[in-house]
């Protein structure tokens, strides 16, 4: 669950940056890339859509474990 909290924290930081009139575009870009990549992979695992993540080297072990816990209710 630690990883999920970290993802939510980054998503929140991204939202704050988007709303900030003095936002740093480089920070915004980095946060957007991190959030979108992690969310895409987590959603793929949750939806059992392994197409983009069929290669074991592409999978993030923490996200695989997190999705399994969320799907099984552990």
C-alpha cells in the first residue's frame, strides 16, 4: 500500500502544479510522466490487460503486487 500512497502523493503534487500560476513546467512534465506511467501500468494489471506489460522486464514488481492485493482484497 506504500506504493499506492506514493502514487497518490505524486498525483496530488501534479494537480497542485497544474493549478499554480507560478508552476515549473519541468516539474510539471516530470510529475505527469511519472503519474501517467504508474497509473497506466496499475490500471492494466487491475484490468488484467497484460498487452503492454507482457514482458516481465517491463513490469514493476511493486505494482504487480499492489494490483494483486487490491484484486484479492488483502
